[in-house]
C-alpha cells in the first residue's frame, strides 16, 4: 500500500490531476466540489476527499 504524499510538490499546477480538475470545472454544472468528488471516486488514494464537520 502506498503512502499519501502531501509535500509541496504534490499540489503544483503542473500536476496532471490539476489539469483534469480544471477541465472538469469547464463542464456545465460541474464546480470544484463535484469535480473533486468525481476524481476521488475514480482514484481515492490519489485524490482523497477530506471532510471537516
């Protein structure tokens, strides 16, 4: 099982996941929340969703 890398390099805008997320935002009815949840559904270990209550 891999580990989550939350270092500074994991969130750069050149990251392919960032490109995918911003492309999803361009779709009608898809905002940041829906795009993030779609990506997390497909690749939960790559793009985890964190909930704060």
